[in-house]
């Protein structure tokens, strides 16, 4: 009830907190929990937290598969995230429950139209130009020429190097647009303390870093003898080479949020992230004397 009152007042932050408190009470009523999740998802949606809103819609639908409000909310989230194929699938699922639901009928038609437009752009302009145009629209800054420290390789890509270690895996992997017009990037994770790397071939721009970290560190890497590289014990940074300054990235941030930062420049087509264990002696030494910003 508190959440509903805050929602009516358009105080969506407090509405989220109230609905979350309701969920923490674990009432055991699946239908009520589905309502709480759907309402919290609506509040997240109004705050622009589309990924969190979608997660709530997914959980609500699991509890109550016929809950139309959750399905509509999930479809709306996919539209905002430009996942048009997923939006269509959610709309079709809802229309099986109510074939005359106006919002779903209109949304499905719009998603179809946008998906066709993107596919037409691919055919007209080709993948390469479409990627460049999309990056400009997203305000993602590309550095096409490799820096002095990076070795030139074929296809305009470069081996990413930092402090003497590099990854050959980056060679050949390229950013690409999927059928919904979303960018999928090759992303390089660097672990300076251990001179190790991880490489993700297709990191969806709307995916959060924590989602990848949970998969990457589901098992401890063999080089982590101290067992401190756990998903929730990691700090992420990117380096502003021109100013020699560091920016901390929240694991809850999406890749797109990092790429759109005014001081982030994508070099050689491969975004790079530095990973450190929290409060480790190495990171303290590494950041000593460096200016660190928080996103």
C-alpha cells in the first residue's frame, strides 16, 4: 500500500523501496509477490532502470504465467532496450492470453516495423557502416588507429596490451549489430595483479558487468591462489590514457553506460576493462598517486 501511494505521487524511488520491503517479508502468496514484482518493475521503468524492470517482470511471470501486466511490462522493457525480437515474443505470449489486449497489439505492430527497418538498413548500408552510424547515435567514441603502444594487426584490429601483457584472442573478433539493432562487442578483461586476461566475444551492450562476472568466476581461476577473485569482491576500472586518470565502473552498470562516458574511447574496436580484487595490497599500490573518478 505504501508503494502504491508513492507511485501515485510519482515518487518512484520510494515506491521501489516499499515494494522491495514487501517482497522481503516473504508472505508465501505467489500472486501477491507477482503483483509486488510487477509494481516494482513499473517504478523501475519510470526511473529508466529498464534492465531491473525487465528482471522483475521475468520473476513475476514465473510466479504467475498469466499475469498480463507483467507481460506488458516485460514487452515494454524490451522495446526500450531495443530487443525487438524479444518484445515480439512477449507480445505474442500475452496475446495468447488476451488476443484483444490493445497495448500488446499496438506494441507488436511497432516492434515488427522497427525490426524490419533495422534489417532494411543492414541490407542497404551493410554491417560496417551500420555499426559506425549506431556508435555515433549512441555517442560512443571510436579510435580507429591503434595507439603507439599497440601492435597493428590485420583487419584494422590490434593486440590489446597493458603493462607488458596482451591477448591474441582479441584479434579477429569485431563489434556487430544483432537483428534488433543492438551492439555486441568483443570485450577484454585485464587482471594486472596476475598478468592474466579474459576475453568475451559478444558482450551485449545492455548487459551488466556483474552478469558476466558471475559466469566468468563461477569457478575460481587457477591463478587465484588466494581465492579473492569472487564476483562480489571485484572492482572494475577503465583508464583515461590521455589524462592518466582512472574511472571506477560499478558492476551494476551496463557496457553501454561505460562506453557512453565522455572520457571512454574504444581503441581498435575492443573495449577494455581492468579488474582488481577489493582492498588488495596490489590495487592500493597500483592506484597510489593516481586520480580516481567514480562513474
